[in-house]
C-alpha cells in the first residue's frame, strides 16, 4: 500500500470530521492509486463512485495542502472530472 495514499487518507479524514457527505468520490492519483470518499468515510479503494477526480500526485497534493483550488485545477486541465460534477463540487467545498 502506498505511503502517499495512507497519508492522504488521514489528511482527508481530518478535513471531513464533523461533516456530512452523501455522495461518493474517488481520487485517482496517477501512478499511486485511488482513495474513495463517501458516507462510510475515507479509504484506499478502486470501487465505483458517483464521481472520479483524476490528477497527478503534484496537483492532488497542492489541492490537499490548500496551495491550489480544485476549481482552478479543473479549469487549467490539471484535474479531470468524470461523472457527477455536483459530487465533485460538494467535496471541494468541504476540503477547501
């Protein structure tokens, strides 16, 4: 299991504390693997979700660290969104 994914799972879990998230989103981090966020929590997984966000490790790290806004990453082509845009926007507002 990737150390990067394990650390990201902890970081996302901390940001999600006290929030309600009813959609399911998968972060597909190129060359690392995937993290799923849904009503059951945050975990390393490849399962199907409402939305998949695809980004490089650099872009994903910048979004998680607050150095880059997910909308900015999407608009510049650094972040690809497949599936439900509303699920992506809901998660983005929680993580920012």
